[in-house]
C-alpha cells in the first residue's frame, strides 16, 4: 500500500480546489434551471403558433439547435 503523504502544507490549495468544485456544481445546477426555463419559454412560443424556424432565426441558431434544446 502507498505511503500517505502529509498534505498539511497544501491545505490552502486543496481548500481552493474544493471551493472551485462547489462553485462548478452550483453553476451546473443554475445552467440546468436556465435550460428548463428556456425550453418552457420556447414551448410557449410554439404553443402560440410561432414556428421553430422563426424562433431559430430570431435566436441566430439552426432549427436543429431548437430541436435539441426542446428535447433535453
């Protein structure tokens, strides 16, 4: 079995890594919430008769990108 190293001198860096991981997880959750809201808003436009092509054109993306956004 490998020897356990004393990492006490590296605690500030390790703490910073843990903090960055927490921030990344938080941002990932926010991104998921934003994607869900975006889908909801797009679906509302579609329900009102706006075409996927028109939405794509307005957003500057392809119709296929709209399909992917709605599928997630």
